[in-house]
């Protein structure tokens, strides 16, 4: 084995001398072995765990290196067969003409390290089918969830809402379904919704689809400015206010208790219904009280598992202020999606009941704290203070516009979200949103942020534009 895979010793020597990213050093070592003929076309590489052991590195680094080598045309990999040197890999055609893209756009939580999400799903699905009837799990479900599922949902949301009745809670397949059902039940096309000047892109999409008019309120470091909100309400007499008071997307602004009470007072004075979108509060160990806890009669509350556990669970909760509104929103949910998948309902409820959901949440929270620590080490004081959110807002130097910065970063292999995606009114500010949860591991996040810092510090020539 040692003689056959002698090139691995050369790889170890080469990567020990390389001062750049370790996974890229492995890719270059693969390329050199192919050019020298130490690796032949069609030759099978050892398993990645063996490569990692021989190189003295971790498996995730080798996995990333092999994936990058495939992108460059050096290797082919097939599940069940292994990894092979690609035919014609040695003729020079493997050389990239563009940098591979590191995606910092997808705003989702990182996978928990312990417990393993895959292990959790496999074990719990088997347990569910052992204890529940398959026909019931795979048939049409009651809209809004069963009484037991709704009770467990109320239990899950208690840190933000306090005690709520199960009858106040509806369970739907995702926050976008929840918002669509709510808005279509409250508004007619052409009517106005007040929101932050920089707001969740899903709300912009929803408004475009249903024909609502979005009115953006100016923001400060804490979020929506009460005086600006009061003036906008007096001028336009809107029926609905949409907001994210905790770790707002994209800015991560979090309202103080005084700010929450001020906004609620304005909403009461102008008879405005509040729709509170709260995807992130459970990422905080001590989340602030939701608006729906401070004024249950005024606020329709939406929370999702997509940002605190996994988007794949397709579970969101709507908490409603009364029976009449509940009936209207229930009709909206039924018209849009009928009901959630029974197997996902059963999985989520079992996780909450057994404590696995809380365990998974703690793991994700700890992982995000580590990611924010890396962010601080690399980006320094460029970023405002925020809790362990899966996203952060990066204000740009005066020489960059958001559009130009995103275009230039793309050329360097970084995918970012420009401010125009979030802007409701006025010119898009010079800033971008970074998604910290999309990197598979801490090492890849660190590499991404080091690259980002170099792009941020670069001063383009006068007149730079990506438009031709």
C-alpha cells in the first residue's frame, strides 16, 4: 500500500510548505502528481479517510479538496465506486478560467455537530413508524396541525411568548406559506404594508405577487424608528405593519423593550395590525419578549424552524390573537397548502417532546457563537455587535457601491447578497449581507472571510463597473 500510494508522502511534504489554504494545497498536489505521471488517468485514489490519515489532516479538509479537484476537472467520483483520475486530466484542460464560488448567500443555520442531524433523522423516523400507523402518517392531515402538535408548538415558543393555548397556534409548511396566508387574509391588492426600509426579501416577493404596496420606515442601529413610523401611519393609514424585532434580516438590529413598547403604542393609536416575523429569537439564550407577548390582541406572530433547526423540516408556527382571526387565517392556509406532511409533523413533535430539538438548537447556537468569533478575528471592528445570528450586515467603504462590490467579489470567487435585494424605498445603501451558516465547517468559513477581507480592502480603479 505504501509503495503504491507513495505520492501521498509527496503531498504531505508539499502541503507542509504551503502557507495558503490547506485544501487548495492538496488540490495543487493532486495536479502536480497527475502532471508528473505519479497518478495515471483512470487510476483510483485511496479512500478519503486514508488520505486524511496519511496527510495528518481532518477528513472534511480532504473532502473539500477532492470536491475542488472535481470542479477543476482533475478527478471523477461516483458513489459506491470511489474517486478516479479523470481521463485527459493531464493535458492541461483542468486549469480553471474562473475562481470557484464560495456561497455566502444562503441564510440558513449550520448543521449541528452533535447530535448528527442525519443520525437523528434516521433513528427518529424508524421510531415513528414503530409507534404510529403508516396509513395515518402518509394520508392527508388536519389543516393547522393536531391538538397535540399545536400544544407542543406552544411549548416550543414559550421562551418568547409565555404560555399560550394550543388553539392559538397553527402549524404550516414554512414561514413563506404563513406570511402568504396571513397577508392574503388581511389585505386586498393595492393596499399598503409598512415594513423596514431594508426588509426580508420574501416579503418583497410576496408583495409583488399579490399586488401590495410596501412602505419602508427609516431605521437606526436598533431598527425601525418610532417617529418615522408614526409619520408614515398618519400619512398613509395602513392596515398592516410587518416587522422582525429580533435579529432583523438583513441588519441584525434588535429592538429594546422601550422600542417595542413605542411601536406597539403607535400601532394601537393608528389601529394597525402587526405581523411579527420571529425566525431567530431562539438562537439567543435569553430572547427578548415578543411583541405578541406584550400585546397579544394586536399581534399575529410567525416563527419558523428553518433558521434555528433546519429548512428541511418545513415547519412554521402562526400564533393568533383570537378565534375570528384564527378562522380567517386557517382558511388562507387551507387555500394555499391544505396541510403539512404528516411524517414531518410527527418528526418535529417527537423531537420537541423528547428534548432532541432543544439539544439540536443548543448545538447550532454554540456553532454560531464559534462562527461569530472567527468573524470578529478576521473582520475586526467592521461589523456591529449582534447576537449569534446566521447572517450579519457588512457596511462597505465609501469607494464601493453594493452592486459593484458584489460583482467584483464574484470574480474573486465569493457570492454575496447586495443591498438592492432588501431595499423597499430610497437608494440601496452601501452594504451586503453575509450568511455565516452556509459554509460547511469553520475552516471553510475562515477561508471565505479571509478572502472577503482582501476584497473589501481593495480599491478599484476609478470608473470600475461590471456593466458592459
